[in-house]
C-alpha cells in the first residue's frame, strides 16, 4: 500500500511523519512526503504517486489551511484522508464537524493504528472499530478509544529522516532536531499534556509514570549517528518537552555522546532540576545551551495561575550553575496572562536581567481550549464563558486573548522585551515606551528575534538565509496555486 504524507511547508520537520514512515516501510508499505511549497503542481504529483491513503498532521491554529487543502484534494480524488497530530488528538469532534471531507482522525500514537488501517484497506476489511481512530461513514462517526501508548520506544525503527533529506536545504541545514523521550511529569496550566493524560486515563487505567517514555542512550546515539554520517550536522537540539530528568541516563549519556557524536547540543530543561552534579554532567556531555521556561517573574502568576511550581530561588540557582559552566541560557516567557499587570511584566524582565539570560523568547498567551488556564480565565472573567476554538487567534503573534486594560502595552513588551533585557537603562522609561501605540517599527524589532534564534542554534548566515527563503518566505505564497521550484529541490 502507498501512503502519502502531505505538509504545507518545511518550517518544522515533523518527526512524527518520519516515525510513521519508518514503521510502515519496515512492514512492507511505501511512504512518501509531498511538500506543497516545493512542487510545481501538487495535484498532479498526487495523481502521479497514486496513494492509497493521504495523511496530514495538524497543529492547533493551522487547521483551517489544512482543511482547505483537504477539500481541494477531495474535489479531485477519491482517496481516503486521515489527520493526526496534536489538534485531532485534542479536538477530534471539531475536526470532523469543521471539515466533512476528513474521513478519519487518529488520536494518540499513530504507528499501530495506521498499520491496522492500511492492512484493513488492503484486505478490504472493516476498520471502523480500530483503537485510535474516529471514522466517518456517511452521516455517522465511529468514535474509538485513544490508541494505546507504545511503551518500548526502542522497539520502533529508526525515524525515516530521508523523507525530508531529499530536500537539499534541509539535508544541509547545520542544526537537526531529535527526541530522546516523551512526556512531562509537570502540570502547567497552559499545556495540553494534562488534558491528554486525563482523557487517556478514562480509557486506559495507568499511573502518571506511564506517560514518561525514554529511549536508551545507545538508541539516541544511533539515531544521531545516522544523521551525522549522511548529512551536515554541526548542532543537535533535543526537542523533548523536558530533556533527561533521569540522572543515571545522563551519566551514561555524558560518557558516550562526546565520543560517539562529538557535536554540541542544546535542550529543554527546568531550572529546578539543575544542581551541581547535573550541571557538571551537562557540561561533560557537550551541552552548550539550555532552553528553560520562566514564563512569569511574578510568583503568583507563575505558580498559581500557570502552575509551574518553580521558585524564584531555583531559577536563580539553576541559571547560575549553568552560567558558571559557560552553558548559554535561553528563557521562554509569557505576557498577557489572566490578571497580569504592567508591574508583573516588569518583574519578568527584571528576573531575566538578574539571571543574565543570553537569549529570550516572549509570547502573548495562547489559551488553548480544554487547558486549565482557560478554565481559570473563564472563572475569573478574563475569557467569555463560551470561549472555544472559534475565538483562538494564532495567526497574529501579538493577539491578546484575555481581557485586560494593557493590551497595547503587552504587544509592545512582546516586541521590545529583548531590548529592555540588554539595555537596562531603558527600564527608566519603560511605561512611556510601552504606552506608545503598537506600530510597524516595534513589530519589526520583534521580528529580529529570529536573528537571536539563529545565534542560539549557531546557524551561519548563509544557512539561515537559505532556510528562510525555503520556508517562511515561500509560505507567504498561496500553496493552492503554482509555486516556483524544482520538484524535490530547493532553489
């Protein structure tokens, strides 16, 4: 059977696609990736490939553009379409209702679910009751349980990275992303993970620990080594929600990774995990940068509203230990939280100044429906009681969702946060500056944060420009029409 994964652009390589492709290929099926921004005529390419199944991965906020593509496919072909990823997992009913052209929704791990579906399609047997699937049949939707999590992730084949590496600009990009483990033991209120765990436990009685799944050190090294031997690799980034909270794992990793790979890496961590031994192990293992969430400098917002459960003292201590070992610090922060004031935002800036963060990311709050922070915001009158996906705006990075008297100021803080961090004298004029009406100049300054991301990931100028031209620049066009570019090649 032939499966075609479809993606609008390559701003992010979808590791989920590479895992599914590897799993299906190992079992005798054929998989390919169609990148819409890199084909002259994608409807023709679908016709030429003649797939038995077309799959999409959807992130919340991007669903409408994917729906339009699916609708165009269904106008031209009678091919089953399945959607998976975060959005369908959390909002399956909305997917089915908003896009009647969707035939199936996959919830949770997709490997076994997709294999059972493809085998059923091949054998022309009933697939309406496969776990992990919601299936549309005429005017009825068959709703099945979330797929069972695969506990032994080492048992899965190496991700099929060649799915993306056929594109020169991705194969030659110096930074590559990897995942060493899945899950997070914390319950931040803005995150969908607690909701997923809650829904999963309704159908599969498990403990909290079941959601934490780790690859062995040898498996992680094997994945990276394949990429290093077949592409350009100067920087590794671990995209785990939370990299390595198991000390024994990190000890082994620190012994093996420098010898086997020898490439600097960055990762996502919490400051309160980092003590002296942990910091020493990170340094020994060639960690050059850590990305960690502060979210808010105000203790109440950080721990009661966001439920971060992270003290100011631990942030300062963890950052100091990293800095002493010359490990760069990249913090993530949020403004326009429910009930946040300008003084609270100042606290966030000052805490970043105190720890001398090297890089910062600042976003206005995106309150995803079904998360705890939405419950809090509705309860306290910051969001309407009927708040839902229809109210979610992810197309404007500065959109303010929660009711506030400081909407304009929060937009300006998002744009100018890094300037306030690096030029502390500007704090004397903080309120007059952020009180200016948000404008194109401020937004342009905010856009320059892309430059600091390039510095954080140690991406050279030419690679950065090439990636931009092949991703963000191309994505501004309409993929529903012809896009210049050689099939499978970047310009």
